[in-house]
C-alpha cells in the first residue's frame, strides 16, 4: 500500500468519525430536546439540548485528536530512531 492510499484512508476515516461525532449527539440529544420542547411548549429546552450536544461533540473530537497526536508523536519518534540507526550504519 502506498502512502497516498494510506493518507486517503486516514482522511476518510477521520471524516466519518467527525461526522458521526457531530451528528450522533445532535440527533440523539437534540432530538430528545425537540420532543421535550414540543411537549412542554418551551423552545429554551431545544436550544439547551443543542448546546449540550455541541459540548458533547467537542469532547469526543478532543479525545480523538489527543489519541491521534499521541500516535503521530510515537511514529515520529520511531522514524527518528530509524534515521539515527541508518546514519550509524552508514558511518561504519
């Protein structure tokens, strides 16, 4: 598998994760807020539920980005170690 295909797969996976992490809470929490706002005839409930869904989405994306950053740093450190090993081999 070449690097371009790998990057496309990563981009596609991130797009799907971000879409679901936004749409999932919005549909679940926002949908519940919509039903409650219709039942109690109060639009504040709908706006509050959308705000809570937005906060939940932000937390999900923050956690995912934190894991991605950790894995990228790990890959970068491994790459540096391999470069150092290759330089040592070339010097010998």
